[in-house]
C-alpha cells in the first residue's frame, strides 16, 4: 500500500492523479478530511460536490471521481463526521454515531466556505448518495430558505441524488421502536450504544459478497473490501441509538410539506429497483412532490447504484449527462 496525501492508494483502487487532500475544522473544531481534484478539461464545466452515504469514505468514490473528471468537472469531496478519517463520535471508531443530523449541516457550512475560497470552476452541482442525499437535501432547504447558516456561501445550481435517504424501508413497528429507543437512549445518556443487534463484528469490509445487500458487482465489492483492509481506520460498523433516532428525526423533517415546498433548486432523483434500504417507490414518491424535479428508476440496481455493474450504472450516467446539460442550457 502507498499513501497519496492521506488517501489510501492501492492497485485494486488507484487514486486519480492530481488529488489535493487536506484536513479542515468542523463546526466544533473537530478534524474532518476533504479532497479536491481539479478539472482536466481545458474549459471546465463546473465543480461537482460529491458526498457519500453512511459508512462511506473518499476512497470509495475514486472511480466515480474519474468519471466526473472525464466529463469535464472538477470534484470536491469530504468524509462526513463519524466516518472515513474524519473525527468519530465515540472512542470506539467502529460505532456509527452522531448526536444530531444538524451537526452535518454545520460541517457542511464549513466545507462550502472552503470550496468557495478555492476558486473552483462554477457552476457548483451537488451529487450525493443515501445518507449524503438526506444531508444535501437539508442543505438545499437551508439555502433555499435563506437560512443564516447558508448565507453568503456558494450556491448549488443543481443536485443529483443516488438512492437518497428520504425514508427507510422499514415496517411501521420497526420505525416506532427505533424512535423510542433513540429518544430514550439520548435522554438517559446512552445514545452512543449500539442499536439492538449491532456490534463491532458488523463492520464494513467484514461481510462476504454473497451476504451483501448493496451491489451485484463482485469486482467493485472486492475493491472496497481491499481498500478497508489496506486502511482499517476507514471501517465503520453498526449504527448507535443516537444515529438511529436522529436519522428518523431528519427523515421526518424532509417529509414535511414546508420542507418539500422550500426546494427551488433542480434535483435529479435516482431510485434503485432492488434497494432493500430505501425503496425505489419511496424515492419516486418523494420526487413527485418536489417541484420541477427529475426522476430515474435504475432497473436492476441495488442500493449503491454507483457501485453497480457497468451495464446497470449506465442508466444513472445517461440521466446524469442529460440533467447537467439541462442545467447548462
């Protein structure tokens, strides 16, 4: 294994050339990791702000970053608080923990300010997956309602979401139990405890391809497995009571009419037909409520659309290309 400016670079998952990886301070001074790749095109088309989902890290998106640069974009990305090499929420690095999703909002403000200072090509277009989609929708809400947190920061001209966490594919009784456990856990100071059934043994990089529920591509699955094995500090396990409770609270916020009506920025929603975490129907129904949004059903895809086989990913990239061309027009 070799290391390129804090980025884990291995033969199975090579780091795209030109990376500028760095540390920056989160809202509370905690150390977060970011990285920027300049555009390779003579006349850049803009900058993609690329943000992953729960358990994910910058290295997982090396291939996606290469695809975006081939399309003429610069790319800026970061590890969310609580995962990747950014500050973790507990002494046990494997616990997927956060006190409240508004921490992501405040970290996002720090990241957006940094992006604005880097003289990157405009327009800025957001692109996010799963939990990252939830966080980016929160940011759009703040920006489109002129909330102080987003004031005087770079504007997103559009947003592309892969299987965004606008809901969870859980039975009502399961949702109720998670809400109750999350509320009680946080109230009595046990928010950093694993949810029932969660443990260090359920960390990313420890499951087998046959048991995974996020991709049908064995090569891309093996590549991410090798990356985590090369740098175990990237691993993340089950969620905590605090994460579960705050995630459902954030979903409740996204589902309100006031929130949906506030979104004025063009959004491309991509739902995954075989998603068992956020159902395709949940994403499609949400997209119908957002004025002027575009929706694509990615047939045959599991949750991680951007980690699927080439033939399945092609649906997403066709929709992406059409969407960004529309933004330019």
